[in-house]
C-alpha cells in the first residue's frame, strides 16, 4: 500500500504543461497509490467554488475519477487556494482537512500542513494571513462577483511577484521554515514526523528532538519545472521528481 503527498502545483490556465503533468500523474502514476494528500496551493489561485470555467471543470473531473477508482483523496488549503470549500470538495469526491492535521502514516504519527505558518520570521505575511483567511473576510470575498475576485487576485499576484524580485539573501531566509517553529509544532502535536509544502525546497531533514527522539521533516517540491511527489509505504518515504515537458 502506498500513500502520496503533493503540494504547490500552482495549477492555472497559464501553465497547461503543469496541468498535463498532473492529469498524467492521476491517470497513470509511476506507482499505484491508495491515498493522496494534497497539501495546499494545488491552484495558483482559487477564487471560489462558483468557478465553472473549463479549466476548473477539467481538474474537478480528474479528481472525481480518481476518487471513484477507490483512492482516498485529502486536501489541505494553501495560501493560494484557501477559498476552496465543501461544494468543490463534494464534486471531486475528496475530503477537506484542517491545516495542521495529525495522521497515522504506517505506524508513525505524522503532522501534515501546507507550511506557510512555519515561516514565522515573515511577520508581515503572518499578519496578512490572519486577516485574509479570517472566516468573516473569506465570507465577504465569497460574496463578491467572481469577475471582481479575479481582478483582486491578479492585483495581489502582481504585487507578490514584484516583492519576490526585490528579495535579498536575508529576506529570502524569512520565506523559509523556522526550525524552532517546526519543533514547537511537532511537540504540540506529539509527533516525530512532519510533512509540508509551501517553501518549494524539497528535502528530507532529520534532527534531534528534546525528547531524545529523532525528528524528520519532509518538504515537498513545487511543480514549476518538474513534478514532485512524495511516495510513502511501510519501507519509508521517497521523494521523486520528473522533468516537465518543455513549456512554450
């Protein structure tokens, strides 16, 4: 039995190559899997479950086909797709999970999350996150016409890409997970293993916990230039990356 984890695909009509790689992964995976966990930022932007575009329907149909095959699919929202709701999940046949959920992974209690809350040195982002993901604000955003939500999302994306271009080495460090915050989250959850995305720095880190146990943090990769999948079975974890077809 195999369980898969993916994150940070940033799917959107502007990158059909990533969409094609994702659909291939779902239809013809390298290794058959029985459970799939999507740990946020599946979409570059998800503006609400009332998006009925051809692109949105393509992804919905693909996920529904996987769940109909008997695969259990779970979804944790990221900072780009926190507007995903029960309506979309039901149409896809998937289960929504809260950020920071503990699962039993072949006998190892494991904390799973998107990972943006681990970047605790980025105080500006953490303040923004608290506001934009507040239930009241999400409700307000959801009540706006879809066209207006799209305009707001495009504006935010332009600001975000401009900020990234001006980051120096110190500020780039702010965008990574803070080790102390990682350890605190793991201790609070009572786990020795953490799996997350968001930082786009795929790796398997091991370190000592205060209890004397060895902790393991597995970071998922993004899909900008390659597909990135974590396969886990009873023999352990394996991060696998495959180049995407050339994007024109």
